[in-house]
C-alpha cells in the first residue's frame, strides 16, 4: 500500500470512483455527490492536493485536500488546518480500513506542514459515517447549517453538514 499524489493519467479512474461512490450513496439513501468538474480535479492535481492509495497497480482510494474551507468552517477556517474532501474507495478495497490509512498519512503530513487540525465534513447526519469517522480518530463536532454555499458543489447548497476534527 502506497500513498502518492494523483496525476493527470488518473483522472478517468478518479471519476470512475466518484461515479461508484455516488451509486453507493444512492443505496444508502443519503445525500449523493453531484458530478464534479474535470477542471476542479485537474486543478487539485496541478496543486498536488489530489491523493491516492495504490495497492499494487490498482487505485484503492482517492481524496483531495485543501488548506482553507471558509464556506463550511466559518471563523474556524483561520486555524492552521487541512481539510479532507471526497474520499472515494474502490469497491474492491472496501472494508480494508483505508480511512485509517488516510488519517495516519494526514497526521504525518499535517505535522510536517505545522498544521494544528485535520478536518472533514459530510453532508447531512449520516449516523453510519459519523460512527465510522469517530472510530478512525475524528471527534464529531456536531451539525452546522451552511449559509453561503454558492461557490461550493451542488450537494452543499442549503445543506446541514456533520463536522469532524482531529486536534494535533
């Protein structure tokens, strides 16, 4: 298992994993991801903010990070933090604790970059995800109703989000 930056050759696989994640979300009757723009993913790749877990020659999981997230985190966005978004797991690798690997990697990355927090959010009150992320080491901070969401992807519009944090 190896964590590395995604590259432009990974774009078709990233979008395949997004489609599979959205299909899985439908089966769980929770908020589903919209179709994300290729410009967004290309920008993340160019800025070394799109990541993947490789198992052999297969992409097992992808996610993106950012270092500011004011529309979701409000005043807390002033903190030195990394924000994890869009974890999408290849169904062939579900159940292999990949989020735990992302957390371990995130802690090392945050330490190297002198960050104080690792943060995530999910849209809605998905009790299964809340429990899962707590088991992975995140503190559940509660629900927050988003206000100014026009610059966010469609699934955030008029949404309430579950907020998670690891304090380093």
